[in-house]
C-alpha cells in the first residue's frame, strides 16, 4: 500500500464543504484529520483497508460485544414489527373502522410526527443516564400501547393511542444503535451497521409472516398486534437481565465527575452552537431516507392488494420476499461501505434503485413482482445499511445516543405524511388494468415519488461530509467535561479560560487511526 500523503485541511463552511466533498467523492483515498500522541493535528490522504473475511470480523467481537449487539438488534426489530403491524394491515383496519385507507394512514403520520419528541427525550436520557433503563421503559410501554390499540373501540381512540405510541417508539433507535455499535472494532463497523439496520426489515418480514399466518379476516389484525406486544415487552424484560453498556460506564469513569443536569444541558447547547451545520445536514439526509423507505414500502402490500388484485396470502408472500431482499442488501452494502466509502455506497445504491423502478411496478404476476421487489429493496435498504454507522461517525462523540436518534426522528417527522400522500394521490387517480378493471394508481404514484427521492439522496450524500474510521471509544459522557471545568473554576485549581481551551481542543479531535 502506498504511503499516506499530506492533504489540505477539511474545509470549513457550507459551500466549501460541498465543493470539497464532491471532489473527494471521485478520489479513491479518503481525506482524514488525524491526531498524533502529542496532540498535533494533521490532514492526510489514506487508502481504505482491504475488505476482510466477514467471519474474522465477527470473531473480533467479544461475547459481551455480541450480547449488546444482539439486544440492540432485537429492540430495533421489535420496534419495526410494532410499526409495520399497522402499515401492512391498512386494508383490514380500513374495513374494521369503516373508513378509507388514507384515513388509516393518518395514524402512520401521527406516529412518525411524534417520534422526534420521543427521540429527543429518550436520546438525551440515554446520553446522561446510560442505555439500559431508557430502553427498558421504551420497550415495555410500547408493548402496552400495542395492547391499548387492540382495545380502541373508535377510530378517534385508535388515533390517540397511535400518537402516544409514536412518542415511545422514537426513543428506541438512538439508544439501540449506540448500544449495539459503540464497542464494535473500527474495521467491523460497516458490516455490523448493515446487519443492525436490517432489524427494521426483519421486523417487517416478521410482521408480514404474522399477517400471512392469521389470514385475511378483518378482525385478524388484532392477533398481529398481540404478537407485537409480546415481542416488545419480552425485549424490555430481557434487557433488564444484562448490565449497562461497558463503554458508557468506562467513559463515565474517565469523565469522573457526576454529571449534573445543568452541565449536561450546557454541553448540549455548546454542541448545537458548534455543530448546527452538521445537525441540519443530517436532518436533511434523514428526511430523504425516511421518504425513501416509507414511500417504497408502507403502501406496497396495499399496492399488491388493490392495483394488482392479489389475495392476502399472495400479497403477504410478495411483501416477505421484498423485505428479505432488504435484509440481504443492507448487510452486503453496509459491509462494502467499509471499503468503498459510506457516501459512494449510498449514492450507488440510490441510483441503481431508481433504474429498477419500471421493473418494480409494471409486472402483473406474483413471481415477477416478487423478484423485482426483492432487488428494489436490496438497494433501497442497501443504502440504509450504511446509515447507522454513518450517523454515529458524524455525531459529536459525547452525543452518540441522542444525535443519531434526534436527527433520524426529525427526518421521520418531516417525512411523516409520506404514506398518507401516496394513499391520497393513488385513491384520487384511477388507472385501467389489462383486464379492464379500474383500480387505484398506487404503482405510478410510488414509482414517480421514489425516483425523485432516490435522486435527492444521491445529490445530498455526494455533497455531504464523511468521517469513515472515526474513533469515539474514549469520549467522556455528555456533560462530564463541562462539570470538570465548573469544578476547577470553583476550586481555583486551574484558570477557567485554560479549561475552556482544553475543552475546545478535545472537541476538535476528529479521528484517530491505529
């Protein structure tokens, strides 16, 4: 491998960053800011490490690392099952409450709108108090709200419960990915990130399997919700049996002082004032990505049932095969991103998915639609497979629980009307099938929207930053550095301005490479 070469410093400012990111996208080597043992900063071009055997990467994780990863994956899978228990049964719920499919998707909109509030609350709680108990509370309450949904006698009660459900659902993602990935070895993160993200697709597959198993009767939706409640409560109870994240405990010991709420929020404000551009960029990126997934999947079962006139069993099989492709694609492309780069992986997957849209919506048979759905979601969720580690690497190190969760869920909030928009447009536009039947135009609606979104993702990722290989294992918990500074001021052991300078210097360290 050729020796590393000096590079120009990472650009400052929005326009300068966009120009530099676009140029770097076409250079194989990556521009990295590094810090040596003397605290001196430099920027250089580094070649990516060759891809390693996945089995060897798996073996780098200790048994404890695997426990935390599996529990995080289980929480994210149960969270996805809870959400998709509604989206894949839109037709049943519309019949049950005697309303339109567009009205039923109002519940999806409310859930996604309120997830950002839960993400902020539980993400900040995870950064301050640890990953364990916020997640336990999240999962148990989610299960109870699934049961409350079953007993909602009116449509208004149904919407109210799903709104509360969104609050608690929002807290799962940030804590789950922080707990699952923060102890992963650097060169295994791309692979593990791809696997973790597919908990969302796995939850969809399990919900579709449950829907297939219970049949197409209108009241059968309740059985799927009972299963979802059991999964969520079960994951919460299992999480109680395992200790707090060792990385969080070690970082807290390294930070030493007990973090007070005042110190925590002081550092949060300081982070937002310094990293506001990164916050806005990640929210824009996650808005595109959430539109991407919800537009291409939430109405897919409805598309098969209405426009393609499939039965419940055939539509469920098509949905299962589609999301199996998502599981495979997310894992593979997440793994490849460790070598080709996070942004190249996302841009390539988004553009290929756009090219597959005609094959995704035009066929009429179950086999052809299942095959094209498999490959469509291979690349849709392939791009998504990079997101957990990409957000973690872009996050301010002390905020790896709150920052990914909040940016992800704010993007979710902005994209919350996606399923409702698709249903409203499709129901208001009819098309004629070859058989002569007039059906709702779900295919063209989903196809046009997904093409626009895929192009938006490609442009946004191409112009954005990348910090592949960032190390954040030794960062103190949020608020710890501010508390040190305050105590030193009070004791007079060190000049306050010197403490602030050291704090800023510590925040400016971006990457350490072995």
